[in-house]
């Protein structure tokens, strides 16, 4: 919402940086008014990455105008205008808005400012109404602002788009101009460099250039097609995670992509959360019967929802299937914990506007697992989950991450599970997080009604934060599905369930890895680990033999058979981010060596084929960075 409408409490919480950015928005408005005096400003709050202002005027701003506006902003900053606050009565405010001086020029009244009249109406009776003036610009504003416009000098305009007044389409289209500002020139430059760097690393572009994945309109938005090279990255990652899960005593399972509606009625996923799921699929004979009766679509959907007709759903999560595997046999406390793991593909309905690349999709594969254990085992199991995350992230060189611990609200009674078990689980999660030795924050009241949880937030090489997956304790589903085990006391008990998908989904995680490594995957993850480059036709045969030897040793190797010059072949291999290039000329063939080049290191010199194979297979086996 607009900065103007924030409560006093929220305003006082505006950080120094937000105050600066909001002041820059006023300076930007002043500059625009000097160039286009007909502009009428609506509102201009600070945002996470800077600020914007929404306004209406005849001229449509394009990026070509940015330089001109920035130059005017510089002048205004040099003028060091004072930001002056004035309290207005409702009548004064209305009169100023009527004459177009609020959200416009103070001296040259224009048309009535319809936005300001509307905003004034929205201010509750009894709340103070104030305006801020800097130079010739005056706006309805609660502040706060910096003292003088001299501080607003490290500014950059970023982009322009269209918007609606308070998001309401019926109120007509406005222009929204975004900018960013920092306390110092250095911080601004750092931010702009980071944006540049992020653009260079964009996984959507790299995914296309490196042939990793494809999204096809004919298949559907948000549905990732993993191309052979992307699939190799995913397979290497999956193999690595699977090996670690094997070590930790997980059992791998496979389950289908659909399940009966009744299953999701028991779990509580249906008919709740319908807006985030694909619509249910009816049984074939139901459809046939209904088409005979000329029933409507609405009747069908209602019948599916209330259970009159049988139907299926694309699974929005894997838990119910895993629960049914657990429940398919008798369990004694001696079998616990049961750890069922699956790279399980789930389908969720995301608004099409939210889709893009691998980070927001409609079908994705979770690195999912469900642990069924006794209340006493929760601590050790959560600890195990965290160790796995630490190992995987450490191997990928991501050692900068933090953890959020969501706990229950001590004053609320909405939670399922006994308070003793909650105490125990929360203490277990806290202890596990502490042994990780990373930064963490406790967030009381943020837990789901069915259990406390841990979330991971990873920082990539350029300092951006990515929210990954969770470890979630659950007292609810074991109850709903009436899960049991026989305890040492020979009585039946309810197990506790832990859901964990620490990397979220393979799609999102791979998107993150592409950006983190800028497509330069470490050798063990690289889809193509080595490329053999014969210098000419004459050494092609020997190059084929070297390629075969490497393939035999399990290395992902290709050969460049083109007749291009060697320089061009090296350039292409670098562009494809292949870690190692083996150049083969007559000299190397005669000596039984290869000339080794790394994509971003110096020429590594000649090595015997056997030595290179030993080196590279060791590097892959150790998953070196
Ligand atoms: Zn303001
Ligand atoms: Zn689950």
C-alpha cells in the first residue's frame, strides 16, 4: 500500500534507507514536474529494491527519458531543498487537492488531483493529515523524510511500467517509474553490478544456451522439459543425494502421480486448497454416465467435491501415498524410524503470471521423504535431515545459509498434538539447528497447526537469497490416517511424522545451481565433462581412441570432429562451459599424451592419457568444486 496510508507505528519503523528512498521518490516527482508540468502523482512508497511513484500524464515515459529525468534529479539534489512537513485540516487538504497542488506543483495550480481527494477520504476521522514540500513540489504525505534533498544523490532510474491506481483497473491506467537509491555511491554501484551479474547468470537464458531445459507452449506453461544435458545434471545430483540417503538408512519408494479423491479427503487436501490444485479428474464410467444424462460441468464438479462421484487428483504432495505404504504393514517400535524417500513429482496450480523458468512451475519433483518415528526419535531424525543438507550444500560450495525455526504461538489453542510433544519437538528442532552452527532465527506463531518446522534460506555467490525446502514435524496426518505402531509396552501408539524436502524441488534447486555456477558446473555435475579436440583430420583417429578410453572409464566425454581451426574449437568448448578440453596434435599422438586445458585456468600442459583419466575420475569421485 501507499506510504501515505501507513499507520504511525509502521512509519516509525521505516528504516533510514527507506526514508532516503521515499525522499528520492519525491525528488523524482519534482524532476518530472519540471519537465512535464501536467503530471499528477498518486503514490510513491519505498520498496525492497528502491522506490517507485505512480502518476498520470500525457507523455508516456520510456527508458530514453531516464537520462533527462536523472539530470534534473541531480540538480534538485544540489539545490539541497528542505523537506518541510505541514499539518493540514481536512478542509485545507481538500482545497489544495481541488486546486491540483497536492501531488503537483505548489505554485502553479492544475486540475483537481483525483488521487489525493480519494486518499484524503480514506484517512480515518481523527487521524492527522500532513503534507511534505520540497522546493516547488508538495504532496499529501505522512513521511518520514530525510532533512534535505542533498542526500538524494546516489540514485538510478530502473524501469517504467503501467499500473492502476491502488491496483484498481477501473480507475484507469497510470505510469509507474521505478528507481533505486543508496546511502553511498559505492553501495549503489555494488547493487547495479549485482543486477548485471544476475542478468548474466539468469538460468532461463543459460538453460536455453546450454541446452539444459525447455518450456514448450504446446506442453504447457510451468512444465519443464529436461533436455539431455539438463537431465545429466539432475541425474548426478539425484545420484549424490540418493547415496547420502542410503547411508542414512532411507528406503526408496516409487508412487503414482494420481490418487483417489478420498485419499485427499482423509489427508485434508481436498476439497480444501482447491485453488492451488489442478481440478479433479472423474472416473471414466462417471463421465460416460453423465454424458448420457446431459449433466453440466458444474454438476460434475459438485458431485466430485461432495463424494457422489468417484474421481482422482494429480497429486499435490507425496505424503498420502507414503502414508499408505507405511500403513500397509504392521509396525513394532523396533522397526522405527521408517524413512521413505522418493523423488516424487507433484502438480500445483500456479497463476500463469507467476510462472517463469525453473523457479516457479506447475509440475515439479521434490527430494521428498517421510519419516515415521516415536516422539523420542524426533530429535535424532531432524538432526539427520540437517546433516544431509549441510553435506549437500557444502559439496556445492554453498556455505552461506541460514535457518528459520517456526514455533507455535504459546497463547493459541489451534494446535494438534499434546503440549508435551510440542515442547519436545520444538526443543529437538532448536537443538538440531544449534549443532549446525549456522545463523538461525526463531519465529513464534509461524508454525503450522500440525507441527513446528525448519526452513532453509541459501545465499548464492552474488549474495541473493533463495528459499529452499523444509523439515516439518507433523502430529496431524498420523491422527487422520490412524497410523500405529506397537510399543515396548505392547500397546498401540501413534507415530510422529516428519516431512522433509530440504532442497525444495529439483527444478528450483537446479535453477539455483545454474545461476550460482553461471552454468560452469563442477566437473562431477557437468553434463559434458571432457571434450576431445583433434587439431586436424590427421589426429582424428587417435582422438577417437582417447575418447573411447575416457568413456570406458565412465567420464562424460565428446569429440569435436569439425574441420574448424583449433582456436575456434576451444572457444566453442569454453562457451559450452566444458570443464576440460584435450587438444590432440601430431606431437601429442607421437608421445602418447594429451594437451590439457581447463575452461578457466591456464593451459595445464601435456599429460599421458592414463594420467589424465586417473586425475579426472578422482576429481569426479570426490565431487571437487
Ligand atoms: Zn512522502
Ligand atoms: Zn509430506
